[in-house]
C-alpha cells in the first residue's frame, strides 16, 4: 500500500505502550497525524496475529454421509450484536458474508481475523481483493489544507484484506483516516468477505455433505467514535483515546450439503 507524507505536515507518532498490545509497542510511524493514528490502529490488529479475544479456533465436525459435498449452507447468528450475516449475492458454492454491527453504535473503522476449517477457502471478488467495501466508511481524506492529496487517486486508504501466512485466517481492516469525517452507524453492511467450497479438499471424508465446517472470528477491534477530537497536541486525553476497542463478532453455522 502506498503512503504519502509531506515534510511540513508530518509528525512522528509512537503508539502508546499498552500491555495487551505489546506486539506493536514502540512502533514508529511518520505520517500526517490523522494517518499516523489510523495506521497504528490497524497495526494493533494485523501485527498481533490471530490470537486474542474472539470466539475461538475453528473445528470441523465430519458427517457420516458418504456423499461428497456439492455446496454450502450458512445460517445467520442471532441479531443484536456484531455479526457476519449472509448476503443475497451468495450462491450454492459461495457464501458472501456482510459484517454488521449493533444499530445506533458509531465507529471509525473495524478490523477482524476470520479463521476457517477444512473444505472451504477464502474467496476473492472480481477486483482480486479478498474483501469488498460497501461504501459506508469515508476512506479518503477531504481536507486538502492538511493533506494536499486528500480526495485524489494519490490519497492512500486504510482498507486491507489478505490471508495470513497459514492460509487459515483472513485478516481484514477498513478504517477512516480523516478525523474530520464523522463516525458511521454500524447497523448496516460495512464490508463483505466470501467463503468458497474448496474443490481441492471436497474429496476428503471431512467434507462430505452434512459436515459442520469450522468458522469463527478469533480477534476483532474497532476504532471508537471518540478518539480525542481534533486536538493534535498529544495530551494525555488524546493518547488514552487513541486506542482500538475489542469486540466480539458472532458467526453463524456453516454446513456442507
């Protein structure tokens, strides 16, 4: 991802030391402050790997059926909190999942690590990306007085999704970097990810029709609505608020058919 900075508008920012975030402690970034804070936020999620708060590791429950799996069936989790729900664009062999949050809650971005079991793979969208922006968050800046490239093709966005090294965890983050943009209501689809039936593993007994496929979010965090306002002086209040908040994302049941 390209990043940009200008000598007269940049500042060095060190992420505040937090015991639970020791894996990104003292990481130094040099960008305009609005971008620095957001980059620190996404680093907390991605650099720490897949461990931490969430719904635990994925487990496959094989079926006694000898019929090879030919499709996927997903049942949404109960409504109310953060959750992954099935999108209408899903097909017999692909489940497209929308990340939705509690109605009335506003945030500036969200990141999560989705862990999968056997029989499935993380799908890509027509662009080749592993996640699709639904347009809720304002990813570009809008203040050219602060960033000359704000709102132009040169403006970097904080939207990343890619499998981690193991291939079993998809790490996705989508964040607003311009602090002047208002936080957004999360009670609507914020970002999409896709799960495909894996042709390579469908021949195994664990992938027979009727198998329960492990799928869970093992870490998730949001950038809160209040991150210290527009005071760019690093006061204690600003530093204390420049942190991501842990959340739990519920995942429904996934079964081969």
